[in-house]
């Protein structure tokens, strides 16, 4: 992507200048424009046309101590901003990130399955499948441990929030009522490429989260593997939430997902994937399942992607339908 860059600012912004004296940095903007057509059989949708405008602002600089600072602000669709983060890369220790909604902690592995377009439950069908988020689902502080401290190929992320509650407060602000959450939360994620140098293309991943809540603690976990050889990628994973703090009296959510994708050439790829989620509420189980076949074609900065998706028991109810999502994206 081309970058619109302004160079030579004395600091990234007021918040970064307050940290410590920094060398002259830069601020760049990347983005894309997407137009979609979404059609669902068995559900009233109205006008099927949609549009997304995605801009990502990224500022970089360096403190006198050698610590690299990165500011990232993502503006997606019609939100004021969808996610933001301030990261400090400390030599020898790793990257410390103050994150608001950027997908840290256990949220990193909510669905790691290979796909040509999107996760099978995120194709405009309104399936409302519940995936794991953990303490890193909204505002948290995450430590990406330096690779110098770990075996080759292993990545480790530790996420902490004093009171996970879904809030993204402004400076001098604070979150509101966090419901059943009464204390802090911790996430631990491990991501291992080519474990022990034994299988090239194999990735193992897993994570665990615990959040202090009223009654039993809210515990979440996930694990799985992907394997890539040539243009073929396959994957399988499981995840679960015990005593989720959503106020609905649900005992647990247990998820299983798989996916397979194939790059036919440098421009064309296809995939098929499924995600099944079982909700246990008062001993009664409801299975929500999504299955999606997808194709993507990219040429330069333009791409067209299509997903055909079947949904069973949307929103853990009794609604079954299938949908078609067509997206055209231009990157700049």
C-alpha cells in the first residue's frame, strides 16, 4: 500500500511527548475502501448494499533511551475509531502495549482458521456466535515477550486488565459498571512456529484467561494448530468459556472450528471452514453452527471476495438461513 507520510514532527502527539523526549518521528496513513452486497435467505435484510472505509494512522518515534514508541489508531466503518494502541518496544524485554480493542490477549486466538475472506461466522449473516475474548477484549496492557528470552519460533503474550469490562475510556476517564466483574483479569498466550524445529509449516497455539467475578471466576481457554505446505493450509481449534460474565445465567460456551484454504495461484484462493458453538444454559444445550465456502481474487490494489455461508440456530435460537456476501476492496 502507498503511504501518505508527514515526516519531521518533533513528537507523535501530546500523549507521547509527555512520556519522554523523543527523536523526530513520523505519522503515516494507510487504508482501503470496501463495497459489499449481502443477501440472506430466510431473513429480512432490506437494502443489501454496504460500505466500509478503513483508515489506520500509525506514528513511530524513539525515546532517548532507545525505546521505540508506536501509536496506532484504526478508524473503521462509521465509528469514531474502532481500536487504538500505544506500544513501547524495550530492547531485550519485548513490546509493552496499552491497547483499546486491538485484539490482544486471548482475543488473538478467537478464530485462527485459514480463510480466503473472513471467519465463517463473520460474513454478514448476523450469526452472533460467541467466541473467546478474555482480559484483552477491550482495554488492557499486554507484554509481548522478547524473542531473545524464548526458544526460536515461540511467541508469548501476557495480558492484564485491572477490571475487564468492555470499556474504552478517554484520558482522565474510566469504565462504567462492569457487571459481574469485580477484579482483575490475566491472559497468557503461546504461539509456536515449527516447534522444536521438527515440522516446517506447523503452528501450535494456546491460551488461558481468568477474570475475577462474583461467584465463580470467569475462565476461558483455547488451543489449536494450523499446518501449511505449498499453497494448502489446514487448521483445527477448540475454545471454551466457563461462567461467562454476561448476566444471562449461561454456564458455558464450548467451540470447535476447522478450516482449509488453498492458493490456486498468487492471485486466486479458495477456502472452506466451519465453527460450532454449544451454549449450556441451566443444563440445556443449544448448538450454533456456521459453515462458509469462500473465494478471493486479488489484482494489484483491488480484490473481490465472495462468501456463501449457512447458519444453524443463529443467536443460539431457532433461526436457520444461508447468505451470500460479495465484497470489492480498493487499497491505497
